[in-house]
C-alpha cells in the first residue's frame, strides 16, 4: 500500500512538471532579457540612497504593467522608496524598459549589520494574459556612523570585489556605425568624382592617349597618302588640344615654354611640323607614305602620351 501511494505521488509530481515546462518555455519566449543591477553591497551609512537598475526586454505585444511598479513611500520602518523612473524604447519585435528603483535607508546601526531589500513582483501582459516577473531580494551591509567596534568586526577577509558595470549590447550600434560609414564613403567618392573624375578614365581621354589609339588603328591598314595625312591631322589636333590653341611651326617655341615636359622631344616634333608642311602645302614633293613613316608618327605619339601621363 505504501509503495502504491509513493508511485501515485511520483506520477503526480511528473504531471505537474510536464505542465510547468511549456509555461517556462513560453515565459522565456516572452521575456527576451531581464538583467538586475544592484549597487555595491557594502560601505553604506544611514541616509544613503541605493539605486537598483532593471533592464527588461519583452517580445511584442507584451508590455510592462505600470500598475505593478512599487509606489513611492515607506517600505518598512527604516526603508523608503522614491518614485520609480521608467524609460521605454520600442524596436522591431521588442519593447525595452529601463527601470530605476531608488531606496533610502534610515536605519541607525550601532555596529556593522546586514539588511535586506525585499523582493518585488512585476507583471507583464498583452491584454489577455498576465505573466508575473519576480525581482529577487538583495542584501547590503550598513556601517554605523561611529567607529566604535568597527575595527574588530571588519577584516581584510571580509572585503568584497568592486561591482562590475553591466554589459551593453553593441550590435545595433555597430550596424548603425557601419551604415553611416558606408554612406559617408559614398558621398566622398561622389565628391571626388565630381571634382576630379575617375583617374584612369581621365588618362584615356587625354589628347595624345586618344590620338595614339586612333593611329594604332590606322597602322593596321595599308598605308596611303590619305591615311598618312589623316595621321598628321590627328597629331596636330592633339598638340592643339594640349596647348589650348592652334600650334604652328612659327609658334612652336611658345608651346615648349608653356609645356616644358615636351622639350625632350623638340627634334622629332619639329620634324613632324616640317613633314606636315611638305605633305599639305608642297604638293609637288612626294610625301613619305611608307610604313616606316607612319610608324615614326605612332612612336612619336606614344612618347608624347608618356610625357602627358608624367611617366617619362
């Protein structure tokens, strides 16, 4: 008979446990985070204020019941509570609360004593269900104003470590800083593009770079008088664009003064203008239309392109 009653008791406790497990899992789903930060538990005297901080994060649509917060006034004959301070913050899928509870003690201790702040019970709900949340009690030591007997009761072995500050979530701030940094980088790149353009694209649009690509295409085709004169015109246009005006054999010296980087090519450039005069203004003489002459123009354009880039 005793064994039968014991089995019934075991089955009863098992059923109660199975009934409580879903409730516990559901409570953990509703309460995403609950952190209680208490002040240091030592070094207090009469009249000190002690502040308890509660960080609570609830899943939507559950909210903290403001009526469950303690009211300002005396808690006991030696302890008084001030009006609670609550800061609420809503985010995607959660509601966060920062609750500050401030106590003031009026206990006149004659020796080092340990006192207890009683526990609290808060409530959260969604309009249909109410879930209780218990804030545990916590102890602290109260030191008398007079030093009598303190040295005998407090020893080095009774000292406690400093209270560590609570951790703060940094992931939302990291996402925000990363997003702002990307936006700032995009704005800077846009301003650089507006002011200076894209460097490698700007190089490709320089006069001798454009002319060099054109001459390379002409070089692949059979050399004729028309193509040779076309190559000469392209080179002259490159000199004109570089100088910002028309460059002729008579003002070539002025071009070298304003663009001294081309002075190292003075001799081949002067030869170019001489060949141009013969090709366009002395039709009786045969222009040099061989492949070697066109290659000389390509080589001169390549060297001018290098000076234009500043690489030579």
